[in-house]
């Protein structure tokens, strides 16, 4: 269960590998499905296990939500995602985006942040990120915090998700990264009225 409590928040534990079980927990007439699921190769333990989370589970969830009536899907992916990338991580992310586009959602939004800066709140130990993020914060404070590769705080991503999930876009598939992601994530006023 989530540590956050809110009268409009319903937290459920579901085996996301089981599409039938997942679909059973999604209310009929769901308008928007949001997916922030992802792992790392190290945490998954193998390429196969990584793909099971970052491709199979995400696509299964999206398919289940679409069956329940969802018209919009919002995915947190990664900067550099490309189905033809040489890098396994980025190729898997790109293949996931491609598979979601094939589900024919009327509106699909893909956020592609660079490093996600959780400001030390993440429970898992990621030594490379812990060493890299402080340096990246300094570098991008000098060259520009909205650069495509600048770390993006989890709060900024969350704010952007809420705004994008309920805006009036007519684009069927859109990708949001860099400056656009930072700008959307720093506009708190419009989010307060939605919650």
C-alpha cells in the first residue's frame, strides 16, 4: 500500500504480470491510465527480468486499461528511448512506447525525463546515481536547469503528469521532454484545482 493517504486515492496491490487480475481491479469507464513503472537491470537481475517489467507488464497494464475504457495513457519513459537503439535499456523503453502506440489510445503521452532526482527519498541504494546527481545538479545549474539532459525532480514529473493527463491536447501521440517537461512541472497553480 502507498504511504500517502487521500480521500480520492484508492491503493490496491495487484499482480501486474497477470493481465486478467489487473483488468479486474481497473474500474469500468476509467478515463486516464498513468504508468510510472520501471526498474533497472541491476535490480531486475537479468535482461529478461528487466524486459518483463519495463515492456511486458507496462503493455499488459495499458491493454487492460484500454479494455476498461481508458481514452488516455500517460507513461514515464526515458530520455533517449528508441526501438532501434543499440543500448538494451533504451531499446526496451522505445519498444514499449511503440507497442503502446499500437494499442490505439485516442491520446498517448510519453514523458522522457533524464535522471529522476528523488532528492534522497528513494529507498533503494543506487551508488552511481548518488555520486552523479550532485555533480549534475551543479553542472546544470550553470548551463541551464531545463536542458534535455538535466536531472528532473520526481515532484516536477508528478506535476507534469497531472497537467498532461487532463489537458485539451488533440495530438494522438506526444512526447514531452527537456524544457517542456520542466515548464509543465513547475506550474503548480493549475494542478491544485484538479486535486
